[in-house]
C-alpha cells in the first residue's frame, strides 16, 4: 500500500497558544495519521506565535513576516515538499482586520505555479458584518472578496456551517458542487461511553472563553438561576480563563472557579456533571466547540434565545434547552432525552467521521 504524501496544513496558531482553530487542526492531524497514515506539516500564519518546532512528531514552521514572499519561501523551501495544502481559514486569524491579502495572494501564486498542486480549504468563517460604526462594516466587502477568491482558487472546500456552504456554492458559480458541512468536533475529547444523568453529580458546568462565560453570569443570570432551581443543582463549576468577575454563589449555589484545565481534566469534569450552560448565538451552534463538548459528553446543553432560525439539524427543545424560553419544566427525565438527542447528533460528525471526510478531500485527484 502506497504511503500518502504529507499534507501542509496552514493554521493561525497552535498550542501553547489558546486557539480553537489550531486545536481543531491538531486533533484532526492526529486522527488522519492514525486512520489513514497521512502526515501533517504545520505552517503557522502568525509571526508572533511562540512554540516548539514540532508537536508529537508533526513538524512546524511559521511565517516570520506576513508577506507573499515569506509564505512562498516557507511553502517551497523550509517545509517538506507536499503537493497538497489544507488551509484552515478564518480571516481574523491571519490579519488584524480580517483581510489577509498576503495569504490569498501567496496561495494564488503557489497554486498556479504547478498543475499537480492541490488546495483544500476548510472555511471556519467567511467574512464579518457589523454596525456602521464598526470596522467590520467597512471591511466586509474586502473580506468577502478574499473569501470569494479563495473559494474559486480551492480545488475543494469544506465548512462547519450550512449557510456558509450555500454561500460558497454561490461564490464559485456552482464550481464547488459538493461542499461537506461538518459542525466542529469536541477539542477536549470524545468519551467512548457516557453515563446517564442519574449516575452523575447535581453539578452544572459553565465552560469556555472569558467573554462567553461573562455573558452567562451577566446577561443570562436569571436564566441560569432558574435552571439551577429546576435541576436541583448543588454546585456550579466555572472552567476556563479568568473572567474578571468575583464569583462565589449564584442564588445560594456555590460557584467553584476551576480556572484553566487540561483536556482530560475538563472531560472528567463534564462526564460527572449533568448540564452545561452557554450564552452563544444559537444560529451558530455548529461552530461552537463548547456546545460540541457538551454534546460529546452527554450533558444537557442549555442556552438562551437568540433567534427563531434553526440550522444544521439542531432544534431547541430537542438538542438543547432554552432557559429563558422554556417549553415546560426542565426535569432530569426531559434533560436526559435532550442529552441523548444531542449526543446522537454529534456522532454523525465526530472526529473519526470528519477524518474520513477530510482524507477523501485531500487524497482525491484534481478535477
């Protein structure tokens, strides 16, 4: 059996930096190695990234300057030569204002220099929008233009979001017909078995980045209190970087500030808890690694209302509970049904499934 050629993977950052896209890419690289023998050579697109020259045997280079010349030098010189690039694209990961002209211009030159080269792009985001006073409003057209160019340049595209797939189809005038939509997987592991809620402690977890967790305690406090009362929660575990808030109790329930923990530690915490709370736009749950972690660990995912729109096969009351718009009382029995549905939904795009899909895209011959 022929050993597959290595893949050059371009990402914004890798551990030890806190970077969800980097964690995603590293977990995927591990699975591609185990399941398909595909090795990955990482190229970090952040000149200020500080880390080792390899992780678990995966070589790492970085651009020292965000320029076309430096990118091509890294791709053609410093890296193991590879005919295939896997780009994890999120504009703000490669440029402060989300407009990485150097990256797109460089990849156009690299791709067109030889007919045997392949570019596969995973679009984690396309372009930003915002109010007229925000820079994203004024830069949105340029961000969109770069996403269009990249989609047309790519031999194959993948994305994490249904609407992104529809836009990519439009961007390429139908060139990209089959665009796999893969909601993100859990970056903290996927336990082989999850215990029923009745076998767990009456604990609720608030997990994620600082800003997301601050929203839970500030904007969603009433909903959090109601949830804790209905589920008879005895303890709230706050897991992640410091929020800058003083947390001790919520409606008489003690809050235990766990701080940053390793992936195995977080996984153990989730498996012993019954619910995970989030304050995140429900239209974009397919992009949330926090939501993915709750689903993969068999918790009741609980959030608040953002939109009537339901996408990516997810429905309120079936795959997650809206604490500020309850359709009834949240009992452990109702919660178990939701946790089961969320877990089942997650298995359709877990890490093994995604590795198989990425391998197909990476090993396919150019059209």
